[in-house]
C-alpha cells in the first residue's frame, strides 16, 4: 500500500482468498484492505495514538439516513456525553479532495452536528471547526487532542 502523510503505525495483516486484509482495532475484525480503508485505518490509529482519543469513543462506517437515503460515514468520534466531537470523511489517495467532498461531509454533518470535521485522502488533510448554529466552519491546522 501507498505511504501516507501520517506517522508510521503498526498494522496486522492477513491474506485470505488472494485478498489482503487489515485488522480494524475498532470493529475488532479483519477487513479487506482497499485504498480508502488504508486511509481510514491511519486516521483511526492517529486519533488513538497521537491525539489520545479512547477507542471506546470511536465508531467506523455506520449508516445515516439523509433525506430518506442510506449513507455511511467513515469515522465518528464521540464525546463522553454521547454527542459527536469529530466527523471524518476518508477518500482513497488517488481521489482528489474537492468542493464535492466538503459538500458531502457538510450534508452528513447536518444530521450529526459535529464540533469538528476532517477530510482526508491520506495525502492531504483538512480540518474544520464547526459553528453549527451559523452553518459555517473555520479551517484549522489540526483537530484538538482528546481532553475530558
């Protein structure tokens, strides 16, 4: 897999049916290693190892219903009180981050009202702090570390 602009993390791999799998420490199972999954796994390890977020507050690929349509978010980090702190949209490294990517995460965020947004393809990372009442966001250099 391609090197990404994250610190180096240790991953567990296995090969079955001629497909490479990576162990997802949140879902506690091996998942097929696709380019977007490679990015998602780096995001999760970065949130836990570098930013200090507990695994118990992180959720991966859950369904949302938006205007009657089923959608899936990539990564969500909850606050201890159950509200959402960070919403992450992951793209494969070969996918350019465009306005459409920001539109996608903004639509998802209308349902979850996250404090922070992260958009990444593993090579480029964008971070925003939300003002959900004013429906605006401010770009940041990084998302905050975990604090209780």
